[in-house]
C-alpha cells in the first residue's frame, strides 16, 4: 500500500545535503515570483506529499546563497511522517540543476543553521597567471578573529568573525580560495576573493590587507563575481549517508561539461582572430 502523509503519524526530522548550480536561481532563499533553490525543493516535497506546508514542517536551511552562487554542501531539514519516500524519491522530483547528495535522520530539535559547527566556501578565480605565493601570504592574514567590517556588508551585525582556515589551492589548473569559519558576513567571501585576486595580479600590496583588518581604510570593496563561489561544506556532529547521483543527473553534468569545453575552444579561436 502506498505510503502517505497521515495526521497523527510520528514526525521524523530529516536533513538533506544538497548541491546546486546557481546560474538559473535567484538565490537560495524563497522569493515570491522568482525561481529559487528553496522554492524548487519545497515544491518537490509538496508534490511527494512529504508535508502540506513548509512552515508546519519547520523547513530550514543552513544558510543563504546569492543569485549565481553554487553549492555542494547546502543543508535543508524538515519534519515528515514518510521519511522513506523522501529519501527514495526526492532526487526524481528535483530539477536537473539541484539534487540531494546525502541524508541524515536528525534529532527532533536539529536546526541546520544554528547547529552548524563551521562552514567552508571555495572561490574559483577566472584569472590566469596569478601569483599564488602572494595570494597564499595574503590569505594567511585572514586567519583568526578579526573585525571584517572592511570586507563585508555588515548591516548592523557583529563584524567580528573567527576564520579557522584560509588557503589557496588548484583544481585542474584553476586557482581557488578555500576558507572556513564558524560563520560569515554577507559578501565576506567574495570581498576577500577580490582582494586576493588583486594581490595575485599585483594590483595591491599584501600589507594593505592588514591595514584594512585594523580599520585603516576608506571606501568599500566590490565583491568578486558570484559564479566563482561555492558553498562547499557545512559541518555537523552527525554523518550523512550518501545518495546516488543517478544516470539522469550525471548526464546533465556531462552536458554542462561538454558545453563549457566547446565554449572554451571557441573563445580560444576568437583570441587568435
């Protein structure tokens, strides 16, 4: 007999680790009249009968991402009386650019934002021939507890943040920043990325970062483009069980890769003409 949501059935708190490509989302948070990650995820849950109303299900997210920002480690949680259906069927209801990579049956009071131990972002730089050594030296300055008023939109929040790690790496020849903190301010990672890019191309002195962290600056920083940013991971005191990506999803990813490989070749041809 088909499993259905029935009043009075004990509710289970499920947490899903979610990946998405942010290009065609107006951010992650629900906004009436716009396509968002939360909107697509909740719509899929409703179609499956996991809950009738997201408020009653205590739907919550680990954090917000802006328009164009991607994720491999976003986390959504909600209550449902039919967890087996959610685990088995959500990926079949979600659109091609959003999918669940793992799940966990959480404790009843779990909240993905407030129970997070730390968050990790990666920012991938489009620029070539960056001075990685200068960028590594600059990235190290952000570690520890600092006032990040000069590197974020504070909006009346406490500007003090503790950065646990900040380093520069490479993936298939692309330079990236990986930064981990207990929490971040709005645009904080993208503003840091702007400064590190400037250091990498020789457009600013590394000492200017220290001065800005100490409050000796004027003017703001324009955040780096959103498409380079990935919410990489959110850490908790619990383990997620991996979910298979599936042939349909892998086919979509292969199509993306093929498209961008072709565009890279065309851009190279354009550069020669």
